[in-house]
């Protein structure tokens, strides 16, 4: 009886072991059919293709860093902006104030497209922005209401030189008021025998040194200061020369060359109220006189010719700075024939006026100088 029970238990144990073995095999079979990974191609095609269990899915390697490329900046230069008439002309219907009124966009209306999208626009502000009633003892005095600074902002001007003979027309008070008006409008400036660095939104540090009828050593010192301060592209803004002349005088040439030798990248000249020839010197450019732009000093200018100068400046991959391209855009400082509406307009390409303007810049113009019917005192400068 005891042997019979033992045999029965042994048989049951064997049956349980066999059942367990069968169940284990079934689990292995089911597990081997489960997909471990689906290929990207299969997912895209909507199939169930699976990757082998020993296949590794690799991520795409990170792209190699790109090679550095040169950077380019567009700088624009225009001539004298005298945003006022003389005191005697202010009440006239043809005065700057009567023509412009409160329409601050008017003076640049026909040309703003050249400045709106550049990196930097530069002009000579040749008047005081002040309400002062204490003028200096001078032949000509120009003051505009401080609100006229908006003419520059509407025109896309970022920076002005104050190194000229009219920012002190209303004394130190007028000079201080002018700087305050420019500050309030966010326009950069360099005062008389002063320098400043303006960093464009695109990242170019433009250094400007301004001087009115100064000494050569002052120019050298100002440019050296800009270099030491980290300016990348240096402009020497020099007020000089003979009024009404199309010719470069000896001192202009001497100081222009000295500025380049001292490290300036570009020389911007003003005062003659005419265009004078540019010069390439040691691989750099000197524009001895840029003429007038929106100029309230004359109700009927005898010479309306002026230009927009465009410089394309390149910062190389090694950090070097150079002028890669220049463009001259001939314009008239007035759109009114025989008068002055104080609104510069481009000349039609190929026209007589267009070609005449270019001849003044390239040095082939052979017309007579403008006669000046008054004397000026250099102590005013």
C-alpha cells in the first residue's frame, strides 16, 4: 500500500514537471516573436519590419562647425545739413522754416530709401539746435528749434559731426543745447576737437574724430586716441578748405595725408559748400568736400550738385577692416529748379547733371570756382 502511494506521488510530480516545461517553452516562443525595434524606413512605409535584436540604432553625427565668413557693413555719407535759414530770411515764405514747418520727414522724403536699411549714416550738422536768443557776432548765424533734430531721425541719420564753424553760432549755450537735442534723439556726435565711438546695431565700432580748422597734430592725437579706445573703422571729419572752391588747397592735402598716415581709414571733408575731388592715398580714401545736403543757408543755391557716398566695409575672418566697394549717387540738394525747397533728390542716371556731379568728384570738372561776396573771420572757426 505504501509503495503504491509513493508511485502515485512520483507520477504526479513527473506530470507537474512536464507541464511546467511545456509552459516555459510556450513563453519563450511568444517572447521571441515580440518586435524589439521598428526601422525608420518601416515606420515611414507603414510596415511592421523589425530590426534584428542585435541591431543598434545610431543617431546622426553632429554637423561640423562652419568656417567663419567675412562680415559686411554699409556706411553712408552726405554733406552739410543746415536745418535753418539766416535770421533775416526766417520770416520769408521761401525760408527753411516756412517750407519744412513741422513736417520733419519732408527734407529726406526723396532719399530716405538710401539710408533706411544701411548700417550707419553720417552728416555734417552745421547749425545750432537751440532756443537761445544770444547769437555770436558773425556774418551768418543758423539756429533751428531743437525739435528739428527729428529731421535727422526721420532721414535715418545715426551720427553727425559738430566740428564746424556754426555749432557755436549761439555760443556755448547753443552748443550745449545742440548736444542735448542729439542725445534725446539717440543720435551720436563728435564735437569740435572731440572723438567718439559709435557701435552699429550690426556690431561695427566706428570711431569719429571731428575738427574745425585745426592743427595737424590735433588730428594725429585724435586718431591715436580712437585706436587706443578700440575703434575698428576710423573717420577723420575735418572742416577745412576754401569756400566756393572746387580745388583742394595745400593744407587740406597735408592734413588729409597726415590723417591716413596716423591710422584713419577714411577722411570726410566739409566747409567749401562744393564737391571737391576725392583722392586715394595709401589704399584709403579722402573726400575733401562733400558739398551741401539739406541746406537752409541759401534760398537759391548756385551749385546744387551733391552726392550720397556709400562705402561697403568688410571685416575679414582675421579681424582686418577694409573698404571693399564705393558707390557715388549724384543728387541735387534741392528739387526746385532755380530755387531751394531744401529736399535733396537723385539725378537721373546718365543726365547732364548726373555726369557733371561725377566730374566734380573724379577731378575732371573744369568750371570756375564760385565767387564769394563776403569776407569771413577765421576766429569764428
